[in-house]
């Protein structure tokens, strides 16, 4: 097991880096899109429910099916993969961002308005910080889900650790499959634990603020 | 478009066989998962220690990509339908188990006390009071599980379990756009339809709540 790693560290390392890159690009892009969408949708509860439901429908389509449908349109490779992954993430991110911002105490918003804050200031200094735990939870979930689905994207030649899994399976190489799995889990686990830490810290800070207020 | 119509007219039998396999394996694995997860969930709700162990274990399992779970089962159990069923059951158990545990942990104590006071025995309380009260959350877990199983069953085609994934993987191998549309479209519709049907069943099963 260890010998396989030392003998093939280059192959595994490359796949790992590729996987990490795909996850990162997806995360950054989907965060940008969801941030823009939330800014528009925060004004209307009806519209945001509709959009979240729409992404919910997309989210429930199996990834391999969505890849297959999109290949004739966008072709093989990482572009299609990132597009699909971003669409999936929108459901997780938008749901958490919007419910987080909606659940902010009405009184606090009123107090802010009373103090003469503009709606932009209110958003930046009150709503977003208070919604932070929920937003971070959304990011955490989306990283875990992206890490998993990216392995499937190897079937459409997007690279990453899925390539290791698929080739390990073709050659019936247990070590290869195991290392591919372990490296995936490492990415997801680090994101999971790291973001949970940050969530707790933010929660504690907010808790302090709430008791002071 | 013409090619798609062509496929359906020449491969009708094959298509319906694959569709049947897909639905069959999904129902089979979900049924096995329910049989395993519901009793375990009830057990977890009674013993906090066991619950903690299972929660940790399945929390970690959820992080492992489904593709990896499917592939690890292959060298251990050989090709064919057996490793696929085992892997899909492993994927389907956590949502059912966790929701069952939560459902039985949050039963209203007053209702159970009332049932005891009315002289109901333990078994009757379980089947007539606890189970119906826990049903909505348990059902939500089962719904999540079956939709997930349908998605993962597509991947299971790769390890020789048959099903609609076959069409997609063949399409990918030959770069046949028509097969990609047929396979991808069928799986997408099947998954959305299952979610819809499960919601309708829930609504008719809990009609008494909305009189």
C-alpha cells in the first residue's frame, strides 16, 4: 500500500492537484454566481423560492445524466464538469445564503434602518455577518459534494482523482482505488473540519455580540 | 432526433430491459436498506452510545464519494450485481438511519404517556403511536435514499450491474450523441419522477393531518 504511493506518487500527486484545482475553480465561480443571484433575489421572497426550487430540480438530476445531456452542447472536458458542478452548488449555496439572511432578527434590521443605514449598509454590516454561520455551512456542504461529484466527472475526461479510480478499476488494482478514495476523503475532510472550526468561531463571536446587545 | 427515434424502434426490448433493471435494483436496494436502517435507527434512539458511534461512522462515510464506494466493493466482491447491491445499500442506509433516529428521539412524550395511561402495551404503543408519529421524518429519509440510489445505480452500470447507465457509458465510449441524450434524459426523468411519486405517496399517506 505504502509502496504503491512511493512508486506512483507523481501520478497520484498530479491527479490530486487536478482534483483540488477543479474543486477550487468550481467553488470560486459558484460563490460569485450565488453572491450575485442572492443580491438580486434578497428583495423578493417569491422569486427566491422559485429560483431555489428550480435549482433543486437540477440538483436532483443525477450528475452522470446531466453530464451526458450536456456533452453534445458543451463537449467533453473540464468545462462541462465545472458548469454542472456550479449548477449543483447553486442549490446548496443559495438555499443557505438566502435562509440565513432571511432569518436575521427583524428588530435588528429595523434598528439599523432607524440609525439611518442604507439598504446596502444594512446588508453589508448586519445581514451578511449575522448570516455567516449559515453561509459557511453552505460552502462546507458544497465543497464536500463537489469533491464527490468531481470523481464522476472523470468519466467525461475532466481529469482529477476520478481518473485514478476508473483506471484502478479497469486494471483491478485495489491499491490504486484505495489511494484515489483516500485522497478524495482527505480533501473533503479537511474542508469539513476546517470550515466547521471557522463556523464555530464565527458562531461564538456572534453569540458574544448577541448577549451584549 | 431521427437517430433517437431510430434507437427506440430498433432497441425497444433492450431499452425496457435496462429500464427494468434500473428500477429493480433501486427498489431492491432501498428495501434492504430500510430493513437494516429502521431497526438500527430505533436502537440508536434508545442507546446514546450506539447512536454516537453510528453517527460518527456514517458522517465519515458520507464524505466518501459514491463512485469510490462502488469501486471499492468491486475487487472485494467481484463483478456483477452483488457488489453493486452492497455498495448501493451502504449509500442508502445513512439517510434512513439518521432520520429514523431523529424521529424516535423527538416523539412527544405527552402522547406516549397518554397511550400508556390508556393501558396500551409496549408493542401496541410502538406500532400504533410511535411508528405513525415517526413516519414523516422516516419517510423523508427514505425519499432521499431512493433518489440517491437511482443516481448511483447509473454509476453502478460501470461495474456491471446493468441499468440505464449502460446506455450512457456506451454513448461516452462511442461518442454517440443520440445514446447520451437517451441515457441521460431517461435517468433524469426517472429520478425526477421518483421524487414526484414519493411526494404524492406521502401526501396521500398523511391526508389525515390536513382534514
